[in-house]
């Protein structure tokens, strides 16, 4: 005898309410073990493998690849041998399929063990025969929609949600259902209209979702809420490059230039702690933070991400180099856990890797400042009273004007530039 258990999408934390199915890792009929990943999903934070807390035979999968699934919606059902630990527990109300139990406790890779998420409550409707897309709901009947954004999309384009048959679990209306209805309304009109003259390729619409959508929301919020200002300075990085070459020539793990810049940032923040802060406008407080959690911008195939080096102030240059390399590789392979992308207090942005000299960075909300580093290029420079070819870099510093005045920001940037030009300055703080 077996008991069929239902596994739902767990509570993802960090304010996330759903995820997009990227790839199924199991088929119906496969045998799965406890804690075996069964589906790969993309949240607004990262790509995550979801492990199933039950062991048994997969009897059903819910949702196609590319579908958006809300927290609490079913992912799979598993036939668990009766008498096993996974089979214990009351059956789900209204049928033989049971709710997700605590299982192994390994709810979601990257989020740690949490209490099981309660299944989202759905509106109960009396049984009715299958309806076509044109079937109309009763005016008084609640319409289940996956999110307010989908409801707004329908409202803006005049789509009557009562006429849609949702393709999600229990008739839940998804974004794809609304977009399908929009296409259906457009196609008849096109068929009865004379062909328009060809004027060029049609426009392309790319949904802002997943990582790209999260980045867009965060940058827009930063621009709305933070009164930022930017200052910049050119610095002679010749001695910094020489110091790095000497370190790497001494043997041991190689030290990256970004690690040296990170160490300079932590020394500068120790000198100017006003900039390792955040602003709480509800309580009208500036909150100075004790630890430096240094984020660094990393460009990946899936978009811009900002991995965070925890307690950067406690790490050596070599330790910073190793951690930055580890997080960069995880970012490129899409295996960063959401916890590794949140909680930063200051960001270092090395846009010089794109071959550009300068930029005005957008602060990574809710942080208070960001240092931008341009490319290091050979340029004519006055050195010790004589014109010489030196390796010059432009540093730009964007800061939240609520946490400090220009004098503090200028002092921070000047200290960073001094350390770049004379790395021996750092020895005073070691």
C-alpha cells in the first residue's frame, strides 16, 4: 500500500511570493529519494534547485517549463510506501493527496531549514463541467488570479477575466492566459483588415521578470528614494599594479586587483564609518552598520548580480581574493544562493572590465554608497615633477547625501585614491 503525498512550492523567504519553472529534473514514474532535487526554478534573486522531502514514485507534475508558480501551489505528487516516515501524517482535506509535511527539513537549497509553508488558500467552487475559454463566470464569483500584476495587465487591455479559463492549478489565471486572450483579440482584427505596408521589423517585447526584473525594480527604487551625488578623481595606479605583481611573484594563491581594491574600500570605510550605513525614513534614523558586507558587481549571462562578501573587514587581501573568485564562479554558473545576494552594506563596481573610463554608478538600495572603478590605461602623467607614461585609473564615488555631506564623501574618495597611488598607506591600518 502507498500513500500519495503532495509537495508544494515552499515559502522562499526574502519577500518572494513565487518562482518560474526553468527545468524539470524528474519525470512521472521516476523514483525519487528524500531531499533529491526535483525541479529547477528561477526567483527574483537566483536560480534554485528545489528538493523534495519525500521518497517514492512521482505520480504527477504540475506546471510546464516557463510557467510561473505561486508559493503554496503543488509541484509534484509522490507515492510513498505506507508505514514509512514520509507517509505519516493526516491526508489533505477533500481527497487522498496529503499536504507537504516537514519531511527531511531540507526545504529549499540556499534558504536553509524552515517550518513548512502553509498551502495558499484557494476559493472553493462547486463542481462544474469543463469550460471553454469563452465561458463566463458568475459576477459574484471570485476570480483566482496569480498576482495583482496579471490583474492589472488584464484591466489595462480590457480583458474580462470572467471569460478566461485559467491554465494554472485549480483554474488559477496566469499571465500567459491573459496574453493568449490578447493575441486572440488581435488576430481576428488583423484578418479583416487590409495588409498594411511593410515598414520594418516588428518590435520585440521582453518580459521584465526573474533577475532582470529584480534589478529593474531595485535600480528604479534607488533613483526614486535616494538623493545621490557623485564625485570622481583620476589616480596613478602604477604602484598598485607593481605591488600586486610583487605579491603574486612571492608564490601562493594569486591576488586579484579587485581584492586589492576591496581591501582599500574596507580601510576607507573604517576611516569614514558614516558611509557604511543605511537610512530608515520611517523612523527618520541613519543606521550605521558595524560589519562591512562588501558587494561587488558581476555581469553574467542572466544579467547583473551583486554577490556579497560577508565581514570583508576581517579578511586579508588573500582571503578577499579567494572569496571573490568563489562567488564570481557561482554567479556565472547560476548557483548563488539568495542569501549570498542580499545583506550588502557597500558595493564595489569594477566597470573597467568593459573598457570604459568612467561612470556614475546607481547606489544599490538600501546601501548608502558605491565606488566605481574605470579601466587602467597608460596615459601621460606628471610624476615627481616630470612628464611620464603612467597607468591611470578614474575612480567615481556615488553617495547618499542624507548620510553625509560632500566633505566626508570627498575625504573617502581622496583616501582611496591615495591608497591606489601609494599602497604603503595601507600599512598604517594593518
